[in-house]
């Protein structure tokens, strides 16, 4: 980013404007050195605002206490939010290093506020008098939320306990970014250069061309470069005939940040120790019970019962899936090539993972995707590469926009006069189709780079709700790591990438369609086991011919995706559903184990993980690999004691989509109910009440098993 002499955050605060369209973030003027001065300035302003609340001589009410606190630290929240959004999406080493100062300052301020007795007494006064204050439902919800949040953050503790909580929060504020940074660096540290074309046997042309482009970009002329970024990693383990190279790639991916230069083992143990210590200080048995007391699931017993109910049918189906794959592998008349070249490829890694030689008759982890793809091709007469020509990125983006128009009457118009943090970013203005009413700004960022962490996510640069003296519309972004265009082909997505785009767009709609008054209740500020409903729900349209016809057109001929291919997609959607359900349960049980176990009993990260996942493991455990050390969702994200949410929300989305299927997947009556009762209401009511308003009843728990063919 370009350096400027003036601090854009402070200048904007003094002028009361960024001077951009709808106050869009002026990314081009923000430099790394601006964040700390802006944060210090913003904290001083926030303290002044909070002092005014505490010194108010009038009786505490909603406006002079709750609303005043809701708006007291707007600038600070913006500075920290922008910093961490770019920490994930576009961060050089200087930006990453700054997290070790930004996080503790932010955490210290949060503790200072939440542990302020005078401030809490005013919040408590509003909460206790709430029935006499003529509050509307949203005001009542916000007042209750602030009271509970303060209690959950130590407001009822004695002074020595409060000091202990401050220390814990300071330490945790550093550990999360450190974990994330280690995973990113470990991912970037591995490269596999191939200079013998024979080693590329089995790989589709798109993967070979992308690897050649990656090598050229790095200066490795005449070679092919494969990395651990998903668009490079997945095609290799899925298609490469060379088993030894698949093994190297898979093992490198599965051993990131474990016993290497960026080892996360101590970060994991310290995180778990501090989180359970914090929970006990606040009167909870463990971190899971602390988290789940504000979730639909309510407590760890219910979560474990829920997961256990899914375990038996999932494992039975998964074992059947694996046996089918074994039989298929053994039925092949010719064995796969072991290694094509006379020498080893050039591999750069943070450390050499331990490679365990394995029998060629057993399915090893690096074999699973390879043989699955071949079996799927045999059973359904197609493979994922056949789908790519129908999924040109630009067409898929237009497709999700068209879905939003047909379902929710939204128009997306690309604009070019708002700043961007990277040339890959595109920006759109969103309006209601019939009224042209402004809905919000929408950013997309689709391609991998070394300054960006892996995966896909939705985030906000500005949440919908009251700020700067008025109710504002949101600025929403989705960030992914998709297959890049090459010199001869546009970005052609895999079917999984199409589903990912629809998933994140579902989250984006939750943010964009929010219609609440207060930011803390808007958009995705809902219970964590409810937040995945809109995203997973939106994936369903990618399995329907009526949905695919809106965008799945051959990038060269313009031909709409054939009906027989769509039918194959639908049939294949249940392919190995048992295995993939068990895989999600594996992560969910692992997460719950980390956050329900006494950390004093955890001495070895890998041994603990092995025990926690024993019931959900059907493939051999490979020495030197470990999932926990790169499990960013639960150690550097918001999913600690919450990974079960994906399966929980799958039940909701399967049941919800059955409603659309009953009346038509673009039925406006059902779509309006979903928009009015789910997407627009944020956290203004309990999720189950919102769901019942949409569906007319509670969700049917068997809907997911029906969809996956596991009943």
C-alpha cells in the first residue's frame, strides 16, 4: 500500500468523511504505519465517550447508556476491523507482525470497558428496569445482550479476578494471530518443482497450465510448480498418477505448522489452557459450556448427543464407501504408475515430513481423492474436469447475482470509483431491483496469493446499523482462493469452487439484506450455530438444473450445461456422503475434545488428537501429520467449541430447502419468508423463533439424513 504523510483514519474522523462513495474504505491511502497511531487516537476518543456515559447524572436509560455505548468506540472498531480483514486477505510481513501490538491494545481496551464497574452499574440499571422503559423488541434485545455480554466478560468478578481475566485476554489476543501467521507461513514454505513432464501424468491440462504459470511467475523457467494452496493442491492429489508425489503433497499439507519451523503445538496447548481457565473464572465448567450457553445447542451434552446421533449412520456409510473404493482399486487391471522420473522433484519445505511407505492394496489418505475421482467417473460417466468449461468464474458470479435478483429482487452493478486493497478485488453497488433503493457495497476477492491466507470467508468492512448518527447500509466482502486464469484459459472453477462461491455469497446476503437498527444485532451477528444456515442453504441451488441454467454455459460455445450432466451431478451429490459426513464429525468431535478436556491432562498434541478422533477415523493415521496445528477455525477463528455448527446448520438448511422444493426453488412466497424472517432480522430474536416464523414449525432432524441418503 502507498504511504501517505497524513493518517487517513484520523483525517477522516476530523473531517467526518473519507470523501469516497458511501464512505468506502480508502485502502490506497492506508499504510501499515497508520494503524497504531489511529488505534491510539481512537481509544482515547472511545474513553472520552465512555466517561461521558459514566458521569451522566440522569437515570440510566436506553439512549444515554445502551445506545451511547453501542456508538462509543466506532472508530476503534473500524481501525481494528480493517486491520484484521487485511491481515487475512492482503498482509505483508510488516502488516502481520503488527498483530502482536494491535491485538493486545485492542484486547486491553475491551477488558477495560467490560470490567468497568461504574459502566456496568448503568447497564445493569437499564436491564433491571427494562420492563418500565417502554423499549421496543430490538431495544430490549440489545439491552439484554449488553448485560449478558458484560457478565460473560467478567463484570461480576471481584477486583483480583478481573485482573486475572485481563491477563488471560491479553495472552489470548496474541495467540490467535500467531497461530494464523504460522499456518500461512508453513503453507507458503512448501513448493514442489517438477521438471520432468512424465511426472505430470494424469493431471488435467488446466492444472498443468496453472502450474507452469505459477513456475514462470516465480522465475522457475521450464518447470511446473505446485504449492499447498487449494487450486494447486487439490488437482494434484485428485488426478496425479504418481503415487509418491501425491504422498509428498498430501503429507506436506497434513503436517503444516507441526514439528516444523512454524510449529503451533505450544500455541494450541496455551490457547486451550487459557480458554478453560477463563471459562472457570467466569463460573463455567469449561470453554465449551461457556461458548454454548449462548448457542442454540445450549451445552456440550446436547452437542455431543447431536454428533453421536449422526455418528452411527455416517460411519456405517463411510465404511461402505471405503470398502467400495478398495474393491474398485483392486479391480483395476493395471496398477497406477509409482514414479515416472529417474530423479526426485525439487521440493522446498519448512521441514521434511515423515513419509511412511504403504501397501499398494490399502487406500492411504493420498489415494482417497485419486481413486474417488476415478470411481465417480466410472459410476456416473463424468469427472470434475468435464464440468470446468461450464463454470467460467465471471459467469458463476453473474449467476449468483441472478439468483439474488430472482429470489430477493437485488441488482448488482460493478463500480470502479471506490478504492481497492488489491488489483484482484472487484466492487459492486447493490440496489433493490424494483425500487432502486440502495442496499450496500459488495467486494469480491477470488485468487490465491502469498499475502493471503487459504480458505474462503465472508466479512464486513461496515456492518449494517446505527453509526455516525444514522442507520447505515453495509459494506460486505467475500474472499476465496479459486483457480486462477492462465495465458490461454479464463478462470474455470471446479464444481466444489462453485459451491464455495454460493456458500460465501449466502453469508454475504445475510449481511447485505440486514434490516435492523443496531449494528450489534445486524447481519451475521447471530448465534454461531445459526450463522451457517444462509450460506449452506444457498449451496442447494447449485444442484438444481433450474439454478445451473442461469450461469452454467460453456465458456467457448455458450452451450448451456446439458440435462444429463446435471442429472449426473445430482446423483453424484450423494457419492461418498457417508465419508464426507464422517469427516465433518471428525473435526467436530476433535473441537469438542479440545475444549471440554482438562488441559492438565494434555501433554502431547498429536496423541490427544489421535484419541479424540479414534471413533471417526477410517483411513490410516500417518506419522508426522496433525490436523490440530493448522485447524484455524478453532484456534484462530470464531469456531472454538463451535465446529459442530456446520452439521447443525446442515439440518436446518436441508429442512429449509425442502420447503423451496415443495413450492418451487424460485418461489417468491418462500423466498420472501426466508428474507423477512432469516436474512433481514439478524440477531433480533432467538434463532429458533425466527426459523419457526419462516418454516411454520421446528426443523425436521431427519431432513439431512434424507438428503444425504443416510436413512
